[in-house]
């Protein structure tokens, strides 16, 4: 590993989960990712625009941006296995493209970010709150948005005491040997999905939520559970904190989807004025 990325901190390896996710990635999930970008940004294509995928994960949304005609797509991630996932999708769908660049890099590496140009769309879903320095990462990433461009991010909702408890659970999970993590994964699966599945059954639509889960993100229910329980470092924010922070940096809110006080990510689309 490159010495500048070495760390002794407990940190979830998202790339391993994304590698497993690619085995269930299909055309429907790719189309839903494209639809998510079009609906959230209120566009029909990305032709004539550049797209930065900061923390590309599986590479799904970089792929979606390419398929929507972006003139340039730049993907980077801290996790080498996530970089490998993104490269795998590029090799499969756009093997000869010079317009899609994939690299390893960190949002917290100021020298790395300074070497990047600004972009018309900067996308970072569920990434900033896992850096260990969320506000610093948000500040640096905002600088990469071109004037008149969009910043599309999602940040874990601050649930107060519940968020503090989950922080402890996630820390503990990452301290466990890998073979001892599955009981926590199963417990979280039961916690999140048994009540919802029972509700679907009462409505006469068994497993409807499970089947339709992740249409806007592309994540499968099981991979999302693993991502959730393992996701450490872990930070949260109230929507108004994000509004104020980015408002002070010249951004205006274009779209907001909240969790209404629940767990999960609030979604924000900001326009740089």
C-alpha cells in the first residue's frame, strides 16, 4: 500500500463488499442508476458536462454518467478494491474510452485534489461521513465544483443518541476478526428487514420492499446491511448543518430528500452560484 494511505485506525473495507455486489449487478440496476442521476439533477443527459465521482465504490454511478453521455468522467476512491471494481466496470462497458479515468486517491489528500480540475457535476454518495473528517472533506470537495455546477452528496442523518450507539456498534464490528462478524450482520438484517417484511405481508405484497430496494442507488438489501453495520469511521449531520456549511461557500440547495428523523442518508443537490 502507498505509504500516504497507510492507517492504523479501524476502517471498514468497503471495496470487499462492492466486489461482492458486482456479482449481482445487472442492466436493470444500471438503468435505475441512470434514472437516479437524471431525476436528481433534472437533466436528460450529461452531454457537454464533466462528472467527478469522489469515492466511486462499485463504479456504478461513474458508469451511469458515461452512459448518459458525459464528456469526461473521473473516478477515484481511497479503497484499492473499490478502485478495482470501478476499473472492472470500465473494462467491461467502456474498455477503449479515454474519457473515463479511474485512480486511487483520498478526499483528504489536499495535494491530490489540487491536481484535479473543477467539474460540472461532483458526486459523492455516502462517502464524506466515512472519511473520519467529514466537514474537511466536504469543504475540499466543494472547491472542485465549477461555477454553475452541481454538488450531489448524501450524508448520514443525525439521530442523536441512536447515532452514538451505532458509532459504537460499527467500531466494535471492525475490531472483530472477520469470521466473527456474521452474527452482527444477521442481527442487523433482522433488525431492519423483519418488521418491514411483516408489514409488506400484511398489505398482501410479500417481500415488495426487498425486491424494490435500492432502485435509486443500485445497492442490494444484503450488501447495504453489510455496508451499514461495517461503515466506520462514521459521522452524521442534521440537514440544517449541511445547508449552513455549504451556503457559506456559495451553494444553493436545489433538491433535498430526508430520512424524516430516521436512520440512513439525507440526499442533497446543491448548485454553485
